[in-house]
């Protein structure tokens, strides 16, 4: 081959490489812009009106823990160090305390860490989906950015956004560890996983079900490998089989030691109170049908395909089904308790859609050329999928309806009512509340806890029941209320959402309506303020 031929070949090679580089850069830039648009839109929805709505009771628990920690009282309830509150302290209350320190004691600051977790989850969802199909990555990222249920709980000062992030990261790391590193302990993945296991354990006990999923996956993968060898020695096994055996044994031993030292996870033994509804074994199926009718139906063929085509897909299926089965067996049920599993449900449903779209595109592009109309359809189809399964319009609606958005508990106007009472109450007036944690947050010192049913966290002191989390005295009997009214103090009652429901008895509510006068603004949402004038009633009695 002479010099001129080599020069021509070299020139052609450089030309093709340059053309490939230009195409690759354009394509990468396009993908990056699409993902950036999804993330930025998701962030904007999460931040929109973030601090407008008042806290609800569960948010108050973590907010008090964060605030007390910031003020040197440890992670604790409103009463202080005598009542520690360490649920999700590492991933929820601690970041909230940092936000309070930077931004002040506001609802925006309380919820900002969940926004960060929710935003990071969008990126993790893209990475997980992209391992199987890039389009699936984009669709899953859009689901995590715009789905109303996902969005609601990534705007709450609770542990559910951290739990979703930690759970999704753990699953993604496991997939990478098994698929790429073949379970080698010299890779970075087991050490990353150890960090997320610690974070998950200190976030919510439901995370532990992932351990059962992983152990089951190891056993399923290990059994056919062991059947294929003649003798059960490490020398007779290939490296991956030996690692599977060691890890399965190690996981079993770890689980046994954990149960021996810490006992069975409390979430499995938790009994429901008389005020918590018994929702039955089909409850979570109904939740999926209501919130995800399309993705729920499509998730089954998606799971079947993933299980058959991808070894790592079996881990994903088990990481969804086993925790869901455990949650179904637990008596206390609510949609937020399986919130961290919704991304995997969407993964399977969106995978089914991705397979259909890919097949359609292959048939359209079979002849190698596309008309303008066909090109438009190729780009329009994924957009239509996003609009149907996780619409940005629905996401916007969630941020517009702050008091009763989908899958969210109703709030009460504690802040507005507290501001009004502060202007009208005297310093020596008695303050009663259906939620002393919230009245203490927004108003201040609260003397009495107005609750007759499902009384908990109580201690009997000086002839009366005291709420150990707030120090408020329980008005848990109608006689206790009458005794209070016989005193010489005026009484203000914050009657939030629970006033008209199972927390209070009909007799107590009737007594309030007879003896108290309703004050304040009737436009307050789920909030009434009642006032008892002791001097006026004393005059009437004489």
C-alpha cells in the first residue's frame, strides 16, 4: 500500500470520526436539554407556593424535632428533651434544622429538604430507566417530576421523599453492582450500598423489606447455578456463583443477628388505634387502581418482560412485590407507606409503553426514510405518553390546591387562627387544642389537649392525664371539660379538622357548642375557634 493510499484512508477515517463526533455531540446535547427541561420544570413545581400552606400534624413532629435540635434540646417533641423524637432524624430532621438555621422557622424551610430529595430522585430515576432504554429513562424522570402523588410528598416536611430517594438509589446501586461489577467486593458499589442502607434504616423501617428482596434475588439466581455443578465446593464454582453464595449466607446471617439484637421490626407488629380505619388486605390494590389505572394495568406485562429478559430486572420486580406484600400484611395502611414503591410501579408500566413505541418506530423506519409527518409522530408519541401518565398540568394543579390535593391529608388553618387568637386572648386565658403540637408551634403555650378517643402518649400525674409529648392536660372526659368551665379562667379552644371526627366524642362536641361561642373567621379551612367567657357565665349563674 503506497503513501497516497494511506493518506486517503487516513483522511476518510478522520472525516468519519469528525462527523460521528458532531452527531454524537448534537445528540448528547439534545438529551441533556430534554433532561434539564424535565428537572427544571419538576423543581419549579416543587418550589411553587411551597411555604403557603400551614404545617399538618405529621410535619409538626419533624419540625419540632429539627427546631429543638437547633436550640440545643436534641431531636425531641414540643415539650423538649424529656420526650425524644428520633424518627428519620438523620435524613429528615437534621437537614430541616440546617434549613431553619439558614432561612428561619418557616414552612418553606421545613419543606425545602424534601424538595432537594425529590429533585435528586428525578435524576436517579433517569439513570435507572436508561440502563434498559434511554426513552424509558426520560419517561421515568418525567413521572418523578410531574406525577401528582410523587409531587405532593416531595413537598412535605416528612421522611417520605428521603425514603423514596434512598430506596431508589439503593436499587440502582444493586443493579449496577450485579450487572456491571458482578458482585465483586473490590468495586465501589457495596460500599456505596452500605451508606444507603444506613440512611434507609434511619429513615423508615419499611426500607428493611429491600433486604428480604435482595436475599430472595440472591437465592433465585444461586439455585440454578448450584444445580449445574457437580460438587459443592468453592473451587468448583465460577467467581460469580461463589460471590452469590457468600453474599446470600452473609445476608441471612446479618438478618438473624439483627432480629436477635433489635427484635422483629416494630412496623410489622404495629396495631392500629381505634381512630385509625381498618382498610383490609385489598387496600393498596385500590390505591393503585385509583391513582395509577393505566400504569398499574401495564405494569404486569412490564414485570413479566423484565423478569424474562434481564437478570437485574428480577431484582427490580422483587424490590417492588415483596415490600408491597409486607405492607399489605401490616395492619396500619396509608398511600404514603408505599410511596417509595411507586417509581418501580411506573418503571414497569412505562417499560411496556417503551417497548410498544420502539416496535412502532422500527416499523415506521424500516425503509430507512421518514416523512415530516412520521418524524413528528416519533417525537410526539413520548410527549403524549407523559401528558397521559404524569401530566405537568396535573402537577400544576397540585400546587394550586394546597389544602386537599390528591392523596394528601387535609390541613387546618392553624396559623391564621393562632394570629387571631393572639390578638384577642389575655395572658392568663386557658388555651385548649385538638392538636397541641400545632397550636404550640403557631400560637405558643397550650394548656389542654381536647381529645376523648384514641388517647395515647399519656401519663397520669397529680390526678390528671398529661400528654407526654407536649405537657398539655388531656380533656379526655366530658367531666374534665365541665370542671374546666367551673374555674375562673376564660377558655379558648382551637378546633382543627379532628374536632368533628373520631378523635372527639359527640357529647364533648355538644358541650362545646352549648357553652362556648364561636369566634374568628368562618372562612378558615378546617378550623374553628371557640371562646368561653368565665365571668359572663358566672354572672348568669348568680
